[in-house]
């Protein structure tokens, strides 16, 4: 997992990536020094939990992908089964191109997690 995350972070504009459980436990990460592992894990779990609850009320089943646009960057969350991938990016990235890399990493992580079981 760490290798897949490290490869993702090598992409231009990706400042960090992590795999987190739905309850906020950090599984693996490749975050730069400015990003806090526990903070990213807690933020991701909170976003997923609150969004899933809201979607349930609207009879929409689950989250496939979520993008949060902030004033200094973007946070992309992708469901990868029992965990989710969080990617933190710069604000000015080309989201379409970066999503291809993030989707590829998510696919590899899903495959890796099936092999580890």
C-alpha cells in the first residue's frame, strides 16, 4: 500500500495520500511534513460519516467519490471497499488528469487489499 501511495504522491500537485478506515484509523500514508496523519484520517472519517448519513436520508446509497474544494487545495476521497483513499492536492491542479491517477491508485489499492485478506 505504501508503495502505491508513494507513487501517487510523485504526481505533480499531489501533496499527500492516505488509506483510512471509516472510523478514522490510519492504515497507510504518504503525506508530506506539513500534513498531519491523524488530522487527515480524522477529517476523512468525519466527511465520510456525515455525508453517508445525509445520503441515507435522501435514499442515495453510499459514496463512490467525494471532492472537497478548499481555498488552498483539494481533498479527494475515494471508496476502496472497507477503507477509503484520501488524496490532498494543490488548488491549481488539472482535476481531470489527477483523477485518472487517483482512480488508478484506488484500483491498485482495492486489488492489493483483496490479496492481503
